[in-house]
C-alpha cells in the first residue's frame, strides 16, 4: 500500500508546493522555492529507493550522482556568506556559556526576523548542536564562518568514513560517487551532527542484526538518545525503528520496545539536565511547532503542511495536524519493512515540518544508499562485480559448509 500511496502523496506535495510558489498567498511567507526543492528531491529519492539496488548502483546513475554532488558542493562552497545568521547565533551562545549563563533562558541569542532585523531570544537547537562547535571555537581560538565550515566538513567526512567501513565487502568504487553529496551537500547550515548520529546508529543496527545477542541493542538506544539532541529528523527515525518491532502476536515485543525507548529517553534527559529539561523542550520542540512563536524570532518559509494551514488561517491547528500525520506514518511501521518504515516516517516528518529543510536531502540519500547496501549484503549481492574479493579467512569460512547468516530478517 505504501509503495502505491507514496508516489501519489509526493507528487501531490510537489504540485501543492508549486501552487504556493506561484500564488505566494501567505503575507509573511518567504522562500517558497524551498518547499518545491524539498518535495522534488524527496520524490526523486523515493523513486530511487523503490527502484532497488540495480538502479542505485547503475553506472549512469552513479555518474549523475557524482556530477550533481560535486556541482552542488562547489556551489555551496563559493556562495558561503562571510557573516551568516548561524555564526552570530552560535557566537552569542558561546558568550552565554563563557559567562556561566544558560542559552535556553538567557534571552540574548541572536536571531534574524522576517524583516531581516536582529532579534534576541533563546537558543532553539538541541544541546548536542552546541558542543562540537563550541569545542572547535576553543581549539581555533576564534569563531567565524571558516571555523564553522571546517567543523561541518570534518563531521561529515567522519560520516562518509563510517559508510565505507559499514560495508567492507562492497567495492569502494560503488560508494565513492555518493561521498561528495554527503560531504558537501550542505555546508551552510548544521545538519552534520544529525548525519553523524544517523550513520552511527545504522552501523550498530547492522552489527546488532549480525550478532543479536550482543550489547548492540543497548548501544543503539544510547545513540538514539544522543541523536534526539541533534536536529529533529532522528525523532521520526527512532519512532519508526522501535515501533516497527511491534508484533501483536508477541506481546513481549512491547517490553523490548519500552526498554530501548526508555534508555534513549533517559540518555537524552541526562544530557538536557544541565540546561533544564523544561527549558530545552520549550525552546526546541514547542518553539518549532507553534508557528506564531516562531514568527517572532525567525523568518517563515512555508512548507507543505504549514503552508496549507497558514493559507487557510488555521495556524493554531497546525501542531495537531503535524503530530497526527507523523503519528500515522509511525503507526504504519509494523506492516512495513524496517527501512521502508524509517523512510516513510522521515519523509513525512520533512513534509509536515514547520519549514522545508533541503539541508536533510544528503542525509535522506544516505539512508537510501545504506538501506540498499544492507539488502544487497543480506541477499549475497545482486550486481556482478560489486563485491570485494573475500580475505583468505573469509574464503575459508565460506568454504567450510556453514551457510551465511541471513541477518536482515525483514525486507527493506
């Protein structure tokens, strides 16, 4: 059902975002093209995912991905502004930390309103979006766009390394064309920590599936907890990952889900305590759901759902509709394969988020590529020449008569 509904829903989102772009019906709306870019990118990614590994790793597709990644990366690098809002925002966060104040209730964090006027309030990113950049500023002894960009590139390079290490049997030539997109696809904003935590989670998901009785399930829960403290895309990924495990014929599955979610929530809460759990929640989740609060400090870029409700004059109902739509996508997870469930929830999240976030397109591509690589490994390969030659130890093990472990128990 999802395979039939997804393209229809995504095409509808493309058409509606185009309508918004043409009519521009929201008085305080800006950047209507971002919703168009996002919905088009998601439609292309879903088509790539639905087509399967044969298309993703086809030579022509790999060449196009490489050219697009390099071209986008070059464009991003040469159009970086010297003094963007994000640099000033982080600068005021660091000033608050250095003076012993809490950036989530200090009221001095720099923002830029829709009229391009400075405004000051509280920090509205989760706590794990602070520490890598704060550490970088301390190491560099200064804070500017150069330090920010280098930090983002280093984090995203580490994510690329994890992808390569995650699939040691797949020839590097098949993964290299995707790396420029992951490394350079977004350098003006800061989705890097979300990408890194997602990469780590997928790596340990793979390890846990290969050794189900190990400690990996607990490490995955801790990583999800840390991921909740990055930008918000990991929220639907985590929800879909755990709820997909629900089996109505095996009620113990609820206990397993509760344990994982409990560890993740405890990890996130522990990390929020220094800033105040309530203050963090109010200035991150609630701030982004209540459109009227956002409008005070930030520019409103209409997304598909937020644009619809703003157009109808029903902004107050937007949070309910957004949560309901995302909840429905998560509830469908048990009927889907693991990666289909994760991608469905992630796609829904990006379409119902307050503002369009093309910054997450490289991360979504990362999910698609990792999903198809995992399925290929589980099936023993579907493309000739894609596998690295096994080491002598691997060859000996494979010739010993023991069947290969089929670790991915459900289709992608």
